[in-house]
C-alpha cells in the first residue's frame, strides 16, 4: 500500500520572508512557481482517471486477483495526488494574493480544460496522458533526488524545500501506477509514445509561459533574464538536459517504470528522507 504522508508547512510566512525562495533568484524561483500553478489541475485529472479506472477494473477483479493489488495501489495514488494538489493549490492561492493576479484566470482555464478532457477523451486516451505526465514527473524526481540534489538544497525557505522533496519522493513511490493502469486497459505502446510527445511539448510551452508571466510581473524579463531563464532549463547543466536520459527511456520497446530507480538509488533516497524527516519509500 502506498504511503500517504502528512505535512504541515507555512508557505505564506516563507514568501513574506523571501519572495525569491529558490537560491534568492527570480529565474529559478519563478520556474518553480510555474510548476506550482500547473500541478493542481493536472493532479485532479490523474485522480479522475484513477477513480474511473477503478470502476472499470471492478468488472474484472473477481476473475483476476491481480486487479485487487492494483486497485489497492490506486486508492493510495488518489490520496497522494489529492494531497499534492491541495498543497500546490495553497501555494498558488498565496502567490495570487501576493500580487500575481494572472494566476486565477490561468488556473480557471486549466480547470475547464480538465473537465472538457474528461468528457471528450476516452478512458484509454486519458490513461495514456496520465502515464505520460507521471513519467515526466518521475524524471523530474530522479533529477532532483539523485542527479542534482543541489536543486533542493538551494531552496532558501525550508517550507519549499520540504514541499518539493516530499512531492518528489511520492512520485518515486507511485511511478508505476499509471503505467499499470495502461497495461490493464490494453493501451498500446504507440498511443503512450504519441501522448508523451504531446505532453513534452505542452509542458515546455506551459511552464515557459507561466515563468514569463511571473517574471514580467516582477519586471524581470529583460534580455539578461530571458537568457538566464533559457539557460536554467536548456543550458549544458540545465534541467531539461539532466532529465533527458530518463525522459527518453519512455520510448524503449519494453519500458518498465519500476526499473527507473534501482535498489541502491532507493536506499540513497531513503537516507535523504531521514534528513528531511519524511517517511521513506
């Protein structure tokens, strides 16, 4: 059964102390602010898919016991994602109240898109999109927990370092659930690969747009800042290039998310959990 961790963090006080809470830098801080406003609606989309898949799997669980284990994990996945959505939604609300007024209409549009997609897309397509985004977030978790732990360490406010660390750990823990849902539903590898390409394009555009809006609101969108924003993601040691090997593993013919993190890497993450006071995997 997946663990549902409890956290209690004061984001409002953290933002009052330091508006640029990551490395005292508007570029990296607003990259993470962009993520904070993307996450909540996306996580509700995952929850919708998970709940609808439970209804579908209920038809088969009597004949195939393997569905019962997956159903148990899906319940844990829903609880984890609900907590993620709540925490990041709270940060987004505090950011809006601190002067970033564009957040509310952005998130309202994203909610309308979520409802539209739930109504118009088949369960297969929704499962494929969910698996694609979950691999994206697992790749991000791999980078911040193992490849470049300095990213977490550079949060000058503990509330935000603990939030992103805890979120990354749970992404590792539930990394296989959406993929397993696809497998049970018979979603083809071709559909998973196609939706992943769409998701990568969407994330690149959406996060960049939101980062730009945050930086423009703080009058930080001169050529110097635009270049630094590009370099933070696409530079030699930028986030995109560090994530790339894990991201591309999704296209392997026998891709298995279980193999993204080996036993030694999980042990390393659990050591970090002790330092952050977070329950291990």
